[in-house]
C-alpha cells in the first residue's frame, strides 16, 4: 500500500498559479486540512447546493491564504468535490510558503455566520 501524495500539482501561469483542491462539504467546521493526494483538502460547512459550497471554498481559501476573494477563481469542477483553482497575482513559491504557514499555525478558519432574517 502506498502513502498519500503530499506534493501538490501547482502550475504557474501568466496571471498567477493553478492548483487542485478536494472539498468535503457539510463538515462540522471550516478548515484547510492539509495536502492529500496532490490536492489541498478543504472541509467546509456549506452544502453543495446552488453554488454555496463553491462560494465558501473561495472565502476559505482567500482567508487562509491572505488573499482577496476576487483573486480566486474555480476553473473546473464546479459540481465536483475535485476542483482546479486559479489564484491571480501569486507565484508557486509564494503559494507553497503560505500553505506551509497554514500547517504551522493550525488549519481552523471560523465558519461564516448565517444572516438572521
């Protein structure tokens, strides 16, 4: 049996970088759960309904990587747990550094609060 891959498949583009993520919707809390099988693993509380999980993925990545939400785009996998994300204005080295910083400080990110209407 082989161990899970921990190396990420990061591609640099003219605008920034692209990399894979694996999403677990309806988790008990929002967090970046490390790198598994070559993809950043995200646990999010939102259900995969009407794009809410995709919105929360973008919000979580932006907060965890200290980026603006508009810098992050889902390129493929909008209706899948496996997605490819593009980040504008970031190099592969900077992405690796920020992901390493996440591992050092802990993965928990507060979940968004529901608006009471």
